[in-house]
């Protein structure tokens, strides 16, 4: 899947929607550790769904959320300039609309 990163690095644009990017200020080893935990938690979600284990699904979902908060993709924003969180907003309804419409947001990464 291709996606674009907004010019300020705060969001990924996927199918016209903004998704908060991970905090670029995280140390590489910290980021890698949390990404590994996130991927393991996502695998656990899939296993729990396939097995129908609701308790395991809840635990795995909490682990996914914990990792995403640690990465900065959820929870408090990681930037400090007071800009609002536009996570999950349509890019066309955001301050990034003109940038995206110019085609700057379609190059993919």
C-alpha cells in the first residue's frame, strides 16, 4: 500500500484519510521495540479472533493500544505547537487539502 506523509510529518494519508504518524522523536531502538510489540499484539488479535477467545481478544486489543500510544499514534499528540489532532479526518476537510489536491500527497512512500 502506498501512502503519503504530510509535509509536517504528523500524518499519513491513506485512501484520503489522515492517520497520525509515529513520533519521529523516538530513539530508533525504542521505536523498533514498540513496533515489534505492536506486530506481536496484532498477530495475537488475529489468533484470538480465529479462535473465538474473547478474553484473549480483549488482552490483545489492549496491547495494540498500549503500543500505539507509546509510538505516539494514539493518545496525547507528540507535537508541542498546540495544533489540533486531525487523526482520522478526511484530508479534503483539513488544512492539508490544498497540499493534497496539488498532487503532492500522491507520491507514496
